[in-house]
C-alpha cells in the first residue's frame, strides 16, 4: 500500500509540471501497482483472479476520465490559489462534488459486476480497497495543498 501512495505522490508532485506522456506513464505505473496490491489483498484463486482482472481492467479504463478530471481540477486549484475569486472557488467546489458523485456511481456499477461474478464479499473488498486508496490519496493532498485563505 505504501508503494501506491509513493507512486501517487510522485504523480501528483510532477503532475503540474510533467508533460502529458510522462504523466500518463506515471498513471500507468500507479494503476499497475494498485492492481497488483488489490490482487494480493483479495487473494483469489487463478480462475477468480482472471475474472476479477478483466472486470478491474474495465474499471480502470472507465475511471480514467474521472482521474483526468480530478488531476485537471487539482492543477486549476494550484494555478488559481493565489488569486482565487468567489466564482473560481464555486466552480472548483462544484467540480469536486461532480467528480465524487461520478466516482461513487462508477464504484457502485463495478461493485454490482464483481458481486455478480465473484460474490458480495469480494465485491465489498473491492470497494473497501478503492475507498482506502482514495482516502489515503485525499490525506496526502490535504497535507500537500494549502487551504483556501492560508
């Protein structure tokens, strides 16, 4: 799990400055590490792991748009922070709500898919893992980014 957070920290730290190709390479590395860790966490037999990996690959692909929106929003926040207007703050908060809602909807969709194929326990572990990772990322961001008005 620490590897995932380290990779994410690198992605975020370089994200504002990295060229698109570099950023995509870091995101791919992050997703690869994350897939390995969730595979170890779920501890599935070979058949179940193959089924899960197919579902998880589709999940990662669909989540890419959400991740890109989140990264763009973070970049916008960093760029506008020093002179943030009420209107800009409103746009940022509304986009944050939208991203979180879309993320929840996607997790719910894939919870149902994993549950159908592998059962509720595995599906619950999938959601628990995803939320743990996202909460950990949010914690890193909260520690790294200044609050509005700081």
